[in-house]
C-alpha cells in the first residue's frame, strides 16, 4: 500500500511537471507569435524608420518628450532652441496623423544648468523659461548637479527648496513638500501615470557628491503611489536622474562605477541600493523607467533593456554638444496608447530626424508582463562602449564557489611554478572576463583589465577594486577556499600583496570624495602654502 501510494504521488508530481512544461511551451509559443506580429506591423509602418507614422491599430493618446541632462548655458542656447523646435514639429505632425487627439508633455530628468552655474537660482530660472516655451505641461526632477550651488546655498535643503520654489507651479509639486511629481496622461481611467523621484543630497554625500540619492520619504511616497496605481489596474512610467542598480543599461566603469555614482543610492547599503528593482518585481504596473546621468547616446543595444519581463529601462541622451560623450545629440520621444508605447530618438545631430528604437506592448494575458522589441541602429560600433555586463557561466571562467584545493585555474592554465599552487586561479589582464564568488559572498571580477566588485544579488557593477594601470601585467588569485585575494607578482615591496576588504566587508575603493570636502581640503592647502611663503620656512621633503 505504501509503495502504491508513493507511485501515485510520483504520478501526480509527474503530471504536474508535464502540465507545467506544457504551459511553459504554450507561453513561449504565444510570445513568439506576439514577437512575429509586432515585427510585421513595425516593418510595414516603419520601413525607413523615419517620420511619425504609427503602425495600424496603435491608437496613440499621448506623446512625451523626455529630456536628458540639459546643462543649459545662457551664452549658448542655439542647439537647445533648435531641438525644441524639432520636437514641437514632431508633435504637430503627430496631431495631423491622429486628428489632434494627442496629449503633449515634457519631462526633464535633471541637471539643468551648465557647469559653472549648475545648482544656482539663475540656472533654475533659465530652465523654467526654456521648458515653458514648449507650450505644454512639463515635469522636472533634480539631478546631482542641481544641488551644486555651493556659493549660493549653505545646505542641500536650502538648495532643494530654491529648486522647488522655482518649479512649483509648472511641476505641480504638492506632495508633502517632497521633490516628486505624479501626472496622468491620457484617459483618467486607463491612461498612464508618470512618477518622478529626485536626488536630495550633494554636500552631505558620504562619498561622491555626484551619487544620486533618493531618500526614504520619497521611497515611502513612491510605494504608496504604486499600490494605488496597481489597485486601479493602470500603468506607470518612472523618471529618475540615474537608473536603478540591476537595470541592465550601459554604464561607464571608468567614471560612474569607479566613483560609485552610477546607480540610484549607489553609495548606500545593499537594502537602499536594491529596493528599486525589488519594487519593479513587486509592482507589475511599472512599465517604463527613464533616466539620464551618463551622457551616452541611444545608438547601442543596451540603451534599452527589459527586466522581469515587465519593465523597460531607457537611457536618455543629451542635446548639447558640450555634454555629449560621442558627438550624438538626442532626445527620447515616447508615443503611448492604452496597449503600449513606442520609444523614438529625435536625432538633433541629424536635423531632428525621428527613429524608432523600441516597441513595448503590454500583455493582454497578464498585467505583470510586457514585451520589448528593440530596433537597434546600424550606424555604430558596439565595441566602443563598455556594457553593463553581468557574470554568465558561458564566459568560460565563471566559478560558482571556490572549493576543494587551495586555488583553482580559471582558464585551465597555471604554470605549476608558483609556490602558491600548481594551478592558480588567475585572470590575465588581457581582455578576458573572470568572476569569483568569495567565501564572504562578495562577487569580484576582472573585466576590461580592471578588478571590479559586483552586487551579490543583481550582479551589477558596484565599484573598482584595482585600476587597469595597477593590474597591468599581473594575475589575480583567489586562495584559501575563497577567503583571500592576492595579486601577483607583488609591487608593495613584500613577498605577497593581499587585497584587503574595507571595514564593511566590501572591496571597492573610494576614488572621489564629497565635493565640499575636496574644496575645504584645497582651501586649507592654499592657506598652508601662503603661511609657508610668508614665514620663509623651508620644510624638508
């Protein structure tokens, strides 16, 4: 009887597995059909990927211009003025196509003023005048440079209040004095909700002043809005200056990763860094997340990504030549409907030509799913930028956990001459990719010649442990069952060079101090030099 019962239980489990496998196959087949239908519709409507033509059946209700880092300079406004004219012209063409039923809106993701005037009242007023001349509603959030008015404001709070006072009317900011916005586009019953979160810290930053910090008060507000939107069966688009960790967007490791200012709350503890992706996983109503900060163009594959099969993350480029890292000047243009949205690039460097970059359709079967179809450009070499790369087993030298021998070979190599082991776990600093989970749980990797630390959960890059110059010509070895990290040969005058963790257990180094701290240090150094010059005292080197 016991054996028969076990056989019946096995049969039930087997049937459940077969049903699960069948459902997975059917879901995959439905997804393939949807991809095919989207490709056909898009190919018919966007043969040359220019103009504003929308595919048949896409009933647009709103058109949104998402402006990346503006960095407006009152002495050089021509590029931005021309860009605004190009965007307005696209709206007008879209109105003709849709019989004037399209709602217009502009969102700025922050960093309003040019370097030298950023964070000042004058920069806020210049940006307000620029945005008002679009002739429609607009919403604004802060970027890191918007709190850089060090000469005008004594504190981050005072700087933020001046920003809020400037944009209060246009931004409709009336949420407990928080620097956030919520705006409904389209029909109030099934339209899309726009949600914006700001950075609130520059002078008080623990590390780099350019880290984008969203405080707990904004996060609590954000969660309440998402709960209400989910209950109402609506969808949301989110706007922040920097993207969340784990979004999959491309990033510059030599700038933003090295200085720990790439992701939202990058310099904070793991809970505060990861909370944004956790909210994306929890709330399927979040369908799009737009950010700037990197000054990168849209002309590469991972300028748009899809996470948890529900939320598309979108990088927003810049308009001004002085701000662009790759000579491309672009604005994101989003055309939305009840069933999805289309993401375009307005190529200001090409006379304002419009190009379709991505199609996002909401699933009719599940409110928690959406489908992203990317339309990558064909005019750029993808190798010129570093991807937001994460460890994968197919890299060839990825290790789940070091175990067994004192150390292990990552590439099947090892000379056998090293006293440390016969087959060292080594990563030559040529353009090789290697990853390790240390015994403490920390994830490290050698990528593009640098030793980097990665978040243990999202596997997003967190910071630089050793630069390419420091690692040049040396190997990284993991020994002692993953407990000790060394580089060889040593350059510290000792027979061994151990890479020690920080006090909190992390390994990434701090390369950039808070800007106010740097300014104060330089002021003290200038004072010391003046005193030495006046006293005639000569100090021995």
